[in-house]
């Protein structure tokens, strides 16, 4: 199980007002690490959806923070994109931390949202689905609930009687 460890020293987290803080400021909150970039069309599509969900959670009193981990090519693009977001930023200057986080959480594509609990333990690497499909208070059990549902589906499939010498058929629908 992954655990967020404050990698590096100093004030690496940037707030909307430009103030900087250490990653210690995130302790006690569910954290979303949002790997994204200005140049990425799927990211540009998902960011406003995530921002709306984030605002709903914060307005409802959720103890939650997202940190934008930029995959932009330069600081200007990162800053321009960050200006569209309501959450915090991993200071663009810390590319080494961005790379360590990408490696730690096996980021192979963007947009990616990693969700961590208040202690920095991994809740899910499928944060995009989790944040959109369940209530904030259910995020801690998202992976267990998903597994239980999968097991339930597997059991139901096993209970379907097989007809001897049956032929499988497929239906192709053309739109």
C-alpha cells in the first residue's frame, strides 16, 4: 500500500492566493493528487467536471484537498491552467517531486486522480471514477465496495446454468 511521504523539504504546495506551505498542511484531509496538463484534451474536459465536484464537497464541509501535479512543458502553461482550478498546486519548480509521485503511483497517462486518506495511505488509484460515482463519505470504502460488487457479479455468473452443447451468439448493433 502506498503512503504519501513528504518528498523534499520546504514549501512545495501553492495555494490560490500564491502562499506556499509544506505538505504537512495537507495532513488530516483526504487528498487528491491530480496529474494533468494544459495541452491534454481529456484533461481539459475533465478538469471543469472535477472542479464542480470539488466545490460541492468543500461547500458540504468535506475535509478534502486536491493538489494539481502538472505535466505541462513549462511554468507559463502550468500557471495558466492552474488559474482555472479551485485547488492547490505542487510548485512547478519541483519537477523531481512530480517525477517521484508519478513513479510512486504508477502514473502512465493523464488525467489521473490518486486519492489518499488522512494519513497519506492510498485509497484508490482510480480516483476519477471514485470521485464521480460515490459520495464523499464513501471514498474510504470505494475499493472495497467495488471489489464486493465484482465478487457478487462473479458469483451470479457462476450460478447461471450452462446448457450442454449450447452455441454462443453475438449481436452486432450498427448505428
